[in-house]
């Protein structure tokens, strides 16, 4: 009985390892990460209340399906100024060379009143500026 159980356990382990190896072939590897310019920004409302949450959506263009949104660099330049830079990943694999616009978002929840200035990096030394009044 112990040998039958051992054999079944061994067969199960072998099958799982074969299946997991085949699944690994479907995943591509991220090769690098770099800045991507933000083409446009959508702010739902330019006024909001303290402690409320608002989504700020950014749009960037990627030149192929092997690129995509990786994350933001969100810097508190001062109490009420934020500098936002988007980053893209580059991955290996079969890529269709067709530009695609991908939206991403930041959730903003101010902790005090004031006029907040957001600067979104749009290439070289240029920025898209948006102001949000917090009451």
C-alpha cells in the first residue's frame, strides 16, 4: 500500500512539474524600464474637499505591444506641488509594432486645504500643469 501511495505521489509531482514548465513558456521577461512621456491628463474636477479621493487619469502612447505602463514617480516637490513622471516597461516576446494609447491613474486624497499644483512630465523639460483647489 505504501508503494502504491509513493508511486501516485511521484506521478503527481512529475505531472505538476511538467505542467508548470509549460506555463512558464507563456510569460515574457521585462528587459528594462524607462520614462515615458505623458501625452494628456484628465482631472474629473478641479475642486474637491479635504480627505476625499479623486482619480487623475494620464494617457501615454506606447510604440508596440511589448511596452506598457510600469508605474509613477510621484514626488512631493512641496506641501502643495506634485511632480509626476510615468515609466514604461520593455519586455521580450512577439511584439506587434502598432502604437497604442494606455491610460493609467493616480488617486489623490488631499490632507489639507489649498491649491495643489500637479506637473506631469511630457518629454524633455516640458510639463503638463493641472491645479486642483481643495476646500
